[in-house]
């Protein structure tokens, strides 16, 4: 047991290497995600990397899988979450835009920037966009919207948020929360009930003035 603990200390861990790669990607882009700089960041030997990954390409592949599972997976799950009304369902999706644990906007921006340099990652991004918009469209159809309007509403909802991310737009939390009822009304055609907004605000720690 002591030997295993010692080995873990000088080798690090797969999650440790992946977290270092994630941080480097967010800070400086994919060109900074290289084995030697990551080893220095972790204060580990370069060779210890190979206990966990075959090569840099495998590390990058795992990093993309992490992005796919978190951002696309959670957005789909939020679109499928229980809701009594379409406005409440949209508020579930909006959780993605306000909770980094659900949807990591910085990670999203970094991957989209990476996609500008890589056809393979661009294909990943396009596939994610399709999956996400299809999930939101299905959400609308669950509440009785026809396929065409559901598709347009889903695209409007999603592409506006991607615009926020791509432009690195920042809003004061109070201002963003103030705008949310109007966003919901525009995207769904339904005005959210106050009790729905109260639950949404409460889970994000916001108290309207």
C-alpha cells in the first residue's frame, strides 16, 4: 500500500493531467496543451504522463470527451427535465447558462476557438450544435409545438446563447435575471408564472429587489 501511494505521488493521476490540460486550454488555447508544459505545471516528470495516456492526441481526445459529456450531455438532460409548462422547461435549460457545474461556458469558448484550427474539432462542434438544437426542439414539441416552429424556436434559443459565449459578453447577474422573463416570453411565446421564476431565482441564489 505504501508503494502504491508513493507511485501515485510521483506519477500524478489521470484526472490531474486532464485538469491541467483543461486549465491550459482555457488560459492559452490548444497549443499550450503539451506534455512538457503540463508536467512543469504539475511538478511531475514528463515520462509520468505515459502512465495515463498513450500520447498527446489521446489526452486531447479525452479532453473533448469531457467537453462533450458535460456541455452537450447536461444541456440535453436539462431539456428533458420534468416541467409542468414550456416556460418552466425553458428555465431548466437556462440553468445551463447560469451554472458552470452544468454548462461550462469558458470551456465552450475554448473548444470553439480550437475548432477554428482543426477540421476534426469543427466537426465535433457541429455535431454538438445539432444534438443540442434537436434536444431543445424536442422539448418544444413535447409541449405541443409543431415541428417547424419548434425547430425555429430551438435555433433562436440556442444560437443567441452561443452568440453570448462567442462574443464573451458579460452581464451583471441582476440585469440578466431581470431580462430572463422577457427571453422566456420571446422564445416560448408564453409568459412565465411568478412561482416558476421564484424557483429559478432561488436555485441560483438570486433575490429580486
